[in-house]
C-alpha cells in the first residue's frame, strides 16, 4: 500500500498477512505511522490496496488479481472510529437505528425498536433513547458508537483507537467492559491501538507493527516476555538493554548461554542458531531485576549459578510511582531501571548489588 506525498511515495503497508480466527480479539499495535490504521481501513473497504486479497469469513471482499472490491456497506462489518463519528443532529435512538434503516432487507418499526433496545442494553444506555447525541458524556458517546456498530450483528467488528479520547480512569473501566462485551457476544474483533496496556489486557493475539510490516505476532504474554526483535522489546513496556558478545553457546536444550558485557559476564537465553563471537543485546525487564540485600541473598526466580548475573551499581535516582518504586541505577557506565515494591528502602547515592535472573534475560541479535 503506497501513498503519494510532496516528498514522494510512502510505503504504508508492506505486504502483510494476518488471519483473525472466529471470536478472536486481535490487536494491531504500533506507533503512529506504522500502518495499523491503513490495514484496518483496507479491511473495512475505506482504502484500496495495490495487491493481495481480503476475505471476511468465506466472502472474498477484495482481490487485486480479479479486480474485485466490495464497497464498505456491503461488507459484513461494524466499525467504531477514534472520533466516534456519531450524528449530532440525531437522538441516541436514531443514531443506533440508522444502520438498520439503510439495510437492504427492510425491517419493520417493531423489529427496529427491538434491536435498538437490545443494542442499547448491551452498552448500558437504556433510558437515554431520546437524548440528543451531543449531550452525552465522552464515555457514553463511545458506547453509543459501539451500539451503532453492533446493532446490525456484524460478522467482524473493527475498532480504530476507540478509547483514545477518554480520560485515564474511564479508559481503564471501558477496556474491561468492551472486552467482556465482545467476548460474550462472540464477535470477531480487529482492534487498532498505540496503547501497550490496552493491547496486553484486551487481546487474544497482538501483532506489533513497525514501518508497514508485522514484526511479531503472538499472545500478549509472549509478546511481553519473549520479544524477538529489539523494536518489540523497546516498544512494549520498559526494558533494559545490555550489549555484549556471545562467549558460550549451550550444548543442550534448556541450557543457558553466556554473554560478555561491559558490566560483566551474564548468563541468558540465546536466540536459536547464534554462534560464539556474535554481537547480541540482552533485554531484561525492570520488574525482573532483584535488589540484593546481602551476600547470602538470592532470588527464588534465579536459576543461574550463585554469584553469577550479579552486578554492582550506584543508585542515581529514586522515583515514587505509587504502586512501584522506580530506581535508576548506574552500572558499568550504563543506567539501568529497576522496579521495586513501594515500601523498599533505597536511597540515591547508595551502593547496591543487582541480580539479573538468567532465565529472565533474553539475548536478541542486533
């Protein structure tokens, strides 16, 4: 998928392929400009790809080879935009009823009332049928847009950053309401967001996009704990990076390799096929780093040998985050971030030892 701009052609989507299984909540996650919304709009029929095919269930809705492109209103989809796109001159009832009145199969007024009532019940807007749409709160407008998308009982629900205009607390509440609703209804959902927390908490599968391509597709736990590329590790949550050179490659399954870093020799999980002498970068999450109180202290999580994966450092900053205490620690000329329990007693300037549990350290090719 290409766009023409004043600076030339922009390659927005680079030949991606994805399959969303029935009833699955599938999320496209990535920074602005990565191609996620363009991909969603192609599925909706709002953009026309240069190549490939798009199927919704068994229906072929786009094929470049056949010159086929089914218009959006004939695709069995419901869509919620970032701006909600509700009609300000209509009441809540008429906003939801509008898609039903435009259906090819004519519905009776009784059928329309019943289906609108059911859709409004799902999103908890019963009693507001006669209210002008602009007089709803932000959260209510979001739910109205969702009711309008659901009232036709679409095969696929497309959501383009629908929570981005809500305040933080309402966004958190709505995340769980939305996932619970689509799961109860069994609707196949394709969701677009740049919010990592939304993707991790709502999705069955997350596809991380960068520069028009999918760089990793996996369940949320795997995306977070086992990133395959530095971009994924850096984009999802906070991550510490330690560059080094492979010193020892494991000889058996489940064994750990060794990487020499400026901060010391570290045991870690190595990528498949890596050879001694290769340059790699070790990623470790701040919450996986342990603060050692004394020489006899060891982490229950660590399966490394005693004394290994222990680094000396100096606390440079301590930041109270409410549910955590974030420490920035200088280690061998690098600054590492460590998340501790908020009751931890650690102060800036203090000399400390950090343990990096070997099976929480994962090396990636650079």
